C-alpha cells in the first residue's frame, strides 16, 4: 500500500505533554503552623535550700520558689520524667509546625521559680501553656492522670474557661490514646482538678493547664512513666489534644 501523504497519528508525535502536578509536589499543610506553645517541665534538675524562699503565687499569696518534686520507689525522679516528656511533646509539636519554647533550658541546674514559669507564655502571647508533672500520692490504689486548672488566673474568667476547655481536650486524648487511666483519687472520676494555689497557673494571662501524668508511687504508673514508648504515645496524645483545641 502506498504511504505517500500519510500523516502520523497524534500518538506518534514527539511533542511532550505538560506534566500534571501530583499531590507529592505540594507540601502538606502543617496543622499548628503559626501557633506558639510553651511547655513547662515541672521542677528543676537541682534543688537547693535557696528554693525555700517565698515568692508570689497569685491572689496575694506566697509559696516556696520550687519544690524538689517526687520520685518512683526505684528512684526515677519526677524532674527527669517531666524533662523527658516535655521534650518528647516539643518534638511532635514542632513537626506539626508550632513554635515551641520550654521554661527551663536543661535538667541539670536550678530553673525558674513558680512565679516565673508562666512569664514566658505571657511575653510570647502564647496560644497555650502546658505544665508537665507527675504526682506522688501514697494513698492505697492511687493511680492515673489528672489535669489541673486554676480558678483564679490573672487572665480572668475568659482565660479560665479556655483553660478548662483545653483540659478536657487533653483528658480525652490521654484516655483514648494511652493506657494511663483517669485518676482514681483526684477529681471524683473526672480527672479534672480546680485549684487556686499554683503560681504557675494563677499568674498566667494565657490559656494554661498543669498535667499530673500519673502517680509515680504506684508501680503500674511508674512503669509507664519510665517507658520511652509510653512517653512517645503520651506526647502524640497531648499534641492531638492541643491541635483539637487550637484547630
């Protein structure tokens, strides 16, 4: 058959089509981009008698600069747990785009007194302040986490309501994403504790809560708090709670 005059079909042309952008070409949105979060690893790496001096704690009251914190029966110090958990949370939050600051630089020296713990959050106009602690109750069978909210914050009733809302988000995340149960000895099953004696929370102008992540004097809780796997899961849960609150 003669081929003279035949034109190549469109599929045979050498023209290169403009590639269609794929999903991988567009960076995924960071859910906490633009958010500022301050994490307070409770207590300090070193305790000296200087920390017995009284400082303002809000409501015209004073309190010791800081306490040494508690420890497990095996000697794992609360300040060390607080530092490890705070840094695990900071890593997750930063990966989601948040700007994160800690109230103390390391777990080796004396950090700020309780009246200064919320100052960084106030100065940065942070979206949230989360203070990480673990409890040391000797009551029989006492275990589990609870979240503390101040009833007398310098930020006023609006900040107190916001702090309660954050506390509930964090409570939901911890109880659904980790194996640490609600407190059996604080909050009457709600895992919420409302107090007026904690300078870190009282002196906050920003949304702020304090977490007692478990009872270090309970063997089951102590094993969890000492586990890097638990701390990783807890960090993700806390980040999810913060994201749900801020979203």
